[in-house]
C-alpha cells in the first residue's frame, strides 16, 4: 500500500519534470485547490490552503505567468528578452461577487496537466 502511494507521487513528480514545470509543494497545493474549487479569490485560497495571503499571491503570480517577449531599442542597440517559462496554469478574472477581487481558474494547460495526473493515478 505504501509503495503504491509512493509510486503515484513519484509519477506526479515525473510528469512535472517531463513538462519542465518547476512547482513547489505550496504551488502544487494552490494549483490543486483552485482546480477543485474554481472561482476562489486569493483570500479564499489563502484560507483554504492555510498559507499567508502574501505567499499565495506570490504563488498565483508565478502560476499565472505567461512567457512573452519584450523587445526594445536603444540607439543602435536592439534587444529581445524572453520572460517567463512554460504556459500559464492558472488564470485570473474579475470575481463575480466583488469586482475588486480576482477569481482564480485553471487554464487549458492546467486542465491538461490535471488529466495527466489522472491518467497517472488510473495506471497504478
């Protein structure tokens, strides 16, 4: 029984590694909580995970980051910088009950990751 659980957890880590998704256990906790309770505000997520709101905000920022290019010019010098890595796993939208808050949802990329987790669980 313990071996089976360890094998499932190891499969989660392998999926994250294969996808080159660097995620802390707290970020995984935030991601999975939003996946099971879409529409949470940052404050509600902090309460649900028992993490400080500032910590949750930092994790949400990273999980919501999208890669983009920043291009610029300074005289004859041209530059382009890749910012972020991977695809966003979470998205933020205006909260339906309070326009000053954001509601959190998983993205299509996040849903694909969840489905891979599900297949990993089913295969054990």
